[in-house]
């Protein structure tokens, strides 16, 4: 599973494009001088380029897979199955993906990302592209769509622990806030254009004689841009030496390492409570916006756009703030402020007011997610980092899969407004738990080291 050799003539245009990324942040100057600096900057440039193309690829097709299934005649139950099965496959892939790093050796972890997160995942898009040419039976076609979506989720999540471990090694801790804020701004800005473009292409290319032509077009574009992302990631010079990462840890040893990292365990517990509160309401906010506040679909779009645009505009300042104050401090403070968001929805009496709430929330969530990711890399025990990250993501994925079911029953029983109050209460408990289980042990450890 070594990195596949890549044609230098293919690499040449990408190398030129990578140079256009430039120094992604002035903070790169903080890296040590000499040859290692050049190597480190090149790693970050290729990583930036991979992120850009991967995000474009995902936005070309991600929002339209359920519509593709509906176009084939899928029922609402089958559309629900499309999402549910993919979530399940993604969930079960995380721990095996973490262990795979030890199975193949840490020095081959990049190959896991290239093959599973890149080659296999992106080639699956070609199955959807070819489907209208070869499959006429509606039931079989819908089954294949569901199966490909599930396998895609499995491959992506199987590669995720290795991807996270590489990112932790190639992005210096002292510039992560600024680097990821710049990266997120650069790669998410095209997403505001790609999704509407994909929708336009589907609408205009579909025609009576070729009802799936538009979908095939966006799947093809997603494959091409995804392949560029894979090639870019394959150029990253992984800092792990060939003699590193060969030790295969038993599950018992992994569990012991994670259990003896109290700050990480505290973060895991606080994250569980946090996502319980968040997932109770997040699937139902647009329903509340339409059914209770009287918004139309255009207003739903404006509300979503307000949050995305505010997050983009705030990214750079948030990154600098996080690097200055620290991930722990920023996540702790923003946790308490985010408690106000469901209360803001509760206080709204007209749809336009939710635009303000969502714009404020976009800034808060951008800072929170940035600090949370960096803090995860910081607190995950190094000897079992991949497994710890996988466990963290399993907690989030399990909440996203199961809690909305509970939220739906509570919404039917109590209504949406009490559900939002419960959500705010759980977020407050989680914020207090974060201070008690994560921030206090970290402060004690810092005092002991001084």
C-alpha cells in the first residue's frame, strides 16, 4: 500500500497551482529556517490544495444524492434509508480505520488516505454516473444508489483517523488557529457557488430523453475535482519515518492509554452532553422556521446563507484570536455563549429575526469548531491518537444518528419551543462540564509544570 507513483507531467500543473496558494499565512514564518521550512510549507500548500478540490467535489454532488434517488422513484422511506445506512457505515468504519494504521504501519498511513479516502471513494462516483446506462429496473437502481452512498461513507470515514493523524503532524500547533481559519475561508468560499451551479446544471441538462443527464454531469465533475484532490494529497511528504508506527497496539492497551488521559476523557464526556443538546433541535430548526414562524423556502435559504457568510467573514480574525488565547479558553468561552442560540430562536417572532440569530451563530460556530478541532489534536494521547480521534467522532456520529429520533418524539409530545429550552439547558450543562472536566485539570497541570 505504498503511495502510487504519479506522472510528473500530471504533477506539473498542480505544482504551479500549489504555488499560487502562496504562504497560506504569515505565521508560517514562525517555522524554523532552513530546508525543513521549505518542506513544511510545501506540505501545507499541498494540504490546502487537497482541501480545496475535495470540498468542491463534495459540494458538486452531496446535496443532490437524495434527489437523484427520488428521480429514480425512491420512496420517502428509501430516502431515509439512504441517509441512515450511510451514517451507520460511517460510524462502524472509524475504529477499524484507526487500527488499520497499526496494521499497515504508521509510515503507510498516507496510503490509507489516498486509497480509501481518495481512489476508492471517488471511483464509486463513477457507478452513479454509469447507472442510467446499464440499469433500468427502478428497485435495483435505488438499491445501488443506497449501497454506493453507504460504501462512500465507509471509505471516507475509514480514512479519517489516518488523515487526522497526518494533519496533527504537518500543521504546527502554534499556527493551527490561523492556518485552519485561512484554509476554511479559502476552501468554503467556492462552496457558496458550487452548490447553486450544480443545481443549475442538473436543471438545465436533464431533459425528457435523458432525465438523469444533469446528475451524471455533476457526478463527473465531482469525480474530476475529487481526483485532483487525491493527487494533491499524495504529494504531501508525510513526516513519519519508515521505522515509526510499526507497533500494533491491542485494544486493551489502546483503552488503557485513553483512560489514563483525563483531559481527553473529560473532553469526550462533555462532547457527549453537548451533542445531546445540539442534536435534539438542529434537525427541526427549518421545520420550526416554516411551520411556526411562517417562513417560505426562500427565507430558509437566506437564513442558511447568513450563517455561512458570517462564518466566512469572521474566519481570519477567529484564527488569530484562537492562537493568541488558546483553544481551551476559546472553546470554553464560546460554549457558554452558544447556549444563547436556541434561546434566540425561542425569542424570535418573525423569520427575519432568525437571520440575525443565525448570522451571530455562524460566527460562534466557526470559532467553536476551529478551537474544538485543534483542542482534539492537542488532548488526544499521542500513542493512540488515531483511536482517540475515532472514538471522539463516534460519539458525535452516534448522537447525530440516534438523538434526532428522541428529538422527534419529544417534539410531538411537547412541541418545538420546550425542546429548544431543553437543548439550551443541556448545552449549559455541557459547558459547565467542559470547565470542570477539561479546563480545571489543564490549569492544574500547567501550574504543576511551572
